C-alpha cells in the first residue's frame, strides 16, 4: 500500500478518523478501473495487479474497491480483500497469493468476513482525507467483525499505519500489520473495579 509523499501527522484510530466533507468516497464503477489501475502502478511500488484483475475482483465483490474524488475529479482509490476464515488463516500462514487470491479464500456476499486485507491505497494530494469515509464503509454490519491487515510498501504507507492504530503482528506473512477493531479489544481491568467486585461478592455471603 502506498500514497503520495506527505505528512500524516494527526494520530487517530482508523475507526475514529474524521469524515472529510471535501472528499467523496464510494464504490468504484467499471468505467474507473483503468484509471485506478494506472494510479496504483504509478504510486504503489511493485504492484502487480492489472486492470483486468481489478475488474474481475470488482465483479466478484462490488464493495471491494472504493474511489476517492473531489469535485468530480478522481484522486485515487482503495482496494480490499475480504477474507473468510480459511483466508484469514492463509494470510497469517503466508499460504495465500495476495496478488491473485484464490477464490475459496474470499468471503462471498453470504459469508461472514473474517479479516480485511487492505490490498492497496493509491491516492494523491487531498485524497488521503478519504480514509475516514473508507473506514466508515468498513463499519457496515458485513465487515464489523473483521480486523484489518496491511503490508506497507513505502515509508509514507508505514506512517499511515502507525498513525491509524496498526501494529506489526507476528505471522509467517512478512511485514504484516494489523488494526484490531475497538470493539474486539479487552477492556483494561482497573484494580478498583476488581476490589469493588470482590466486596460485592463478600457482601452477598
């Protein structure tokens, strides 16, 4: 994943990013695939996904590619792999081809999405402000149960990861980062709460 060089200094959880009114974010249309593919090849180092593969994937899952635009001008896009349980395991074990994922690892429209892999972020200028609306897209019921994963390919991409709550995770997949959804995190146990709970239990005996 990558973006144009630039600072991403503000630190917010991915799910707490502001919804910028300047950038329109919506599901991609087939007519935009060629431009998105060109942008990805220009901005993301080592990208191997062509327009045909993107179009095939969009046909398989229309919610998997988003476009970022301002005043009708395309600024970039963001693509995801929505993985089922088998796909989630394969990601951690480095058993999945991320440039041409096998269909049996992908969640169909009727499957629960077990993990979201951020395939690419390719955007210029103000497009990065669209991340907040992209995160909102991933808060739909279908995606809420899935943590997000990514492999940053540039310094700027790594900066985005750090700034939005992603952390490197231990896996067989090289340089894999994970963002745990806030509702999956264990609440911190405060000593006072434990003492109160014990006192309440003692009072009942």
